């Protein structure tokens, strides 16, 4: 049985696509965080205070 390179490449692309589409999302409702990831911390206020002194 002879397998051509095009079939091997097509199979690899198919496996890669299935792997990327499947993802790692969970459906567990208990796995939620009360703090959103995009909220800033108290010490992340933008510019350092020394830049604003004397103005």
C-alpha cells in the first residue's frame, strides 16, 4: 500500500484543525472566579506618582 505525501499532509492538517477547535474550555459551573481577569489591581494606577509631582 502506497501512501502519498499529499494524504499525509492532509491528515496532519485535519488533526491540527481538530486539536485547535476542540480547545480546553470546561463546562463545570463551580469553576468560576469572582474576580475578572481584566480588572486592574490597586497598585496599577497608570503613571508613577513621581512623574506627577511638582505640576
